[in-house]
């Protein structure tokens, strides 16, 4: 595996979860 593929896989998987959690958490707190 090239370093680029390793970097993309490590930054692609957690990024999606972190972005969804960051968008869902702050939107539900001030909305309440």
C-alpha cells in the first residue's frame, strides 16, 4: 500500500464519522 492510499484511508473513514457527529451534535444542542 502506498503512503498516499494509507493516508487517504485513515483520513477518509474517521473523517466521515467525525463530520457526521460534529454536524449532528452542534445542530441538536442549539436547536433544543
